[in-house]
């Protein structure tokens, strides 16, 4: 899937987000940072999918666990395991 397909998916999934503006803004924000901008954009696209219910938090966590460990050396992201102990 090419970038334009991914961009359209964001536009289709997140009402109110102009795909071209999102892409440009993401590039600007991530370009000067010390971390992998491609990973940041991929994670942000899937975060939209989580927010719209097209991906679960557990799926998101599983998909990015290894990449987060590699990039940051630790994966302390909280995840809802479904336990209702609270």
C-alpha cells in the first residue's frame, strides 16, 4: 500500500482531518525529532484506527511492541488487558 492509499485511509477514517494537511504536519513535527519519523507516522495512522474502533488497543500494542522496544529500548505503554479488577 503506497503513501497515497494510507493518506486516503486516514482521511476516510478520521472525520475532520484533511489528509494532505495531516501528512504535511506529521512530516514537519517528526522531521526534527530524534526518533524514526516513519514509525511515528505509522503509529499515528493506527492510533486513528484505534480511536475509530477499527483496531483494538491490544492489536496496536502487539503490532508495535518490537518496534517500540527497538526504537526506545523499553515499552512501558499501558494496555488494557481486559481484567476488571479496578
